C-alpha cells in the first residue's frame, strides 16, 4: 500500500518543507488527539517517513499528515 504524506500544515507553520533530523509526528487526521499520533525516534525526515509508513500500512492508513 502506498502512503501519501501531506505536509500542508507543516509548511504553513514552518514556512518550508519538512527536512532535517528530529522527532517527527504523523497522524491520519489533520488535528489528532495526542494518542493518535505516530511518533518517530530522533531520525532524519526521510527515515521517519519510512518508519511512519510501515506503521500506517499495518493500521490500514493511506494518508499521513505531518504534524507541525
């Protein structure tokens, strides 16, 4: 299953596309409850996307929103 990543909120908040190293947050809805967020350990954005995509596929989620 291909996972789509929506970065609109992140870009609006930060004024740029997501990049770099850190602890990233992804969710299946734009404004999730904290318990519904997929958190990554500290890693690059590319690594975090792979981490989140694996979890999303296991949960049957097709779109993830990068949290700001």
